[in-house]
C-alpha cells in the first residue's frame, strides 16, 4: 500500500514539473516552438536558398527581431519548417550579415554552423 501511494505522489510531482516547464516556456523561443517561429522567417526563404539572392527588408526586420534571442534564431533557422521550405542552413546563417545587422551575434555557434 505504501508503494502505491509513493508512486502516485511521484506521478503527481512529475505532472506538475511538466506543466510548469510548459507554462514557463523553457524552450529556445519561449512558449513558441522553433517551427512556429520559423514561419515568421517566410520572407527570408529565397535568401536562405541562394547566397546571391537579395535579402528583403521584411526579412531583415524579422531576423533582427528574432536575433535578440540567438538561441531562438538558431533553432528557427535549423527547424524542420525551415528545411522543408528549401532553406539551406549554411546559407541561412549568412542572412544577419547580409542584412548588415550591426548587433548580430557574430560567432554564435548554431549547431554545426557559426553565424558570421
């Protein structure tokens, strides 16, 4: 009987922990998953596929906003949503520099890539 009560208490503690983690938004992008944040980078798709493509002003604004949280920018650029759109991570990483964002996180390690 004591083991049954203990297992219920442990289960309850685990549920509370999981709920707290979800509510607090412990992910790279807070409460939003990186795939949802990647949708905000839709104006960057052409620039993320071709290094010589012009980066739109809208893309630069969105990258600058998201770049305030480098973990989120990185996660969004490497997300399955970004990859399924045809974005190439090695080219995506060049967008902040191509936008001439002065306060970009230069040298930030993003998976196997580094932001220039």
